[in-house]
C-alpha cells in the first residue's frame, strides 16, 4: 500500500486501518472489530472505492495484491499444523484462521453451559422423560425434512436454553420444539421448510400463529443470542485432525446425537463432548483415537476425554431400553454406514 500512500491516493487514517489484525485478546477483552480475515477484507474495502477507477493504478494494485497475498501466505504457513497446510487455499476450510476460529469458539462455550439443577428448579410441569420424548420426535422430523446436521444441534440447544431460563407449560412443549426447529432452520438452512410444513407434521395440533408466537417468545428469552458453539463443528474439526474415515465420523455423530437424551451431559462443553465421541468411535473401530494435534487444538488431555467417553458409551443402550429409537433407526441407514447396528462398548 506504500505506493498509494506516497502518491497521495490514500489518507493516513485509511493507511492505519490496514495495519495487521490485533490479537484476539487485548487487555483481557475481545476486540470489537472483526476477529478473522480483517487484513484482506480491509484491503479490498479501501481499494474498491476510487482506486480502481484509474487503469494505471489498477495494474499496480494487482501487483501489490499478489505481493500481499504471497507475503501473507508465507507468514500463515509458519503457525499452521500439517493438516491445515494441506488444506490451505480451500475456501470452506479457512485453514489460515482455523486455530483462531476454534479458540474463539472454545471461549464462547462457557456462557452457554446449562446447569442440570436449573432445569429441575425452573420446570414444574416438564420432566426429563418429556424432554427426551420431544427431542426423539424432533430427530424424526429433522430426518423427514432432510435438514442439515447443524440445524438439529441448534434446535436442541435452543430448547435446553429456554428450559434453563423460563417455565414451560406441558401443553406448550410440542410448540416449543417446532418453533425451535423453525428458528434453527431459518438460521442454518439455505431453503428451510415452510411454516405450514411444521403445522402439517404436527397433524395440525399446533397452528401457525402458535408457532410464530412461540418463536417470538424464544427469541425474547434468549435475547436473540443464537450463535452457540455446536458439538458438530468441533466434531468436524477434530475428525479432520485425526484423519478419520466416514465410518468413524458417522459413529461419532451417532454418539453425539444419542447424548442429547441424557441431561447429565449438560455439564460438559460441546468441544469436550465432540472429542469424547470421536475418541469413543475410534476405540470401538480399533482406529487411532488420539494424537498431539487434537490435544493441542482441544486443550484436553486423553484422560479427560476418556472419562467423558465412558459416560457417553452407556447412553445408546439406556436410550434404546427406554424406547427412544429414532436416533438409532436414523443411523442404521447406509447413508451413515449402518453404525446404528454396532454394539457400543469399550
């Protein structure tokens, strides 16, 4: 950018704006500006205005952009692990910022953790069995609508966070589930189901107005703070670091959805649950189940993960004995390598 500054084509305040991104933590607080990718984003923000109108500057800009990218790429390689280096340049992997992104998500976990006691203390009409029935039913609806995995994880998160903050009547339980799935669908899906689809799947026992009213209530209770770190996103990350195959990942996904039905898992952060599910699935399949990359990224020791995995290993059998079979049935399909048929034990 020096050539623009020297030629008087860029102001001092704009030049300062292009300085490297600050660390995530500055004086113990997160910066208010964008945390990831600010260097490149800001560069284009400055250049896209008056600077592209002059063809002579355009040519210089192209050269400078290439120099900027090459220099940035060289620096990025210094702190990337071997897996991220292999995926460098892939648009959706964001390898250059992967460590920063997942550290940020781990920092975001704590405010969203739910205490098991808060559920029992607030809810008088709704008990654990009702919650399990609701989630099991929503898993089937999610499968019928062919929605993204992220949508289901967000749905369960919304339901549990509402349970932890607001008393819900037994008669409104079905409406809460549908409204949560409705919100999650609009948040995660490109083409979410229409509102009338939710009414239809509930056999018209819940109307459109009821779902919309519950939607407003949920958003008000949660103060529109919907971006809760998901088990699934950590599962994807750790799976990539462990170089798992499809069967390993599908089994880990089966275990992570099964734990939805056990409120004892409230005390564990999503990142630990994800690491434990992947550890357990790898153990069951006699695959490599832990390495230094996951330990460095997750900040969990193998002993911590093993302890949580031991609890998770018992959940599928408990769930099956209680008659909640939708998750198991879902993962018995060839799409998920029929991992639902496997015996879960370590």
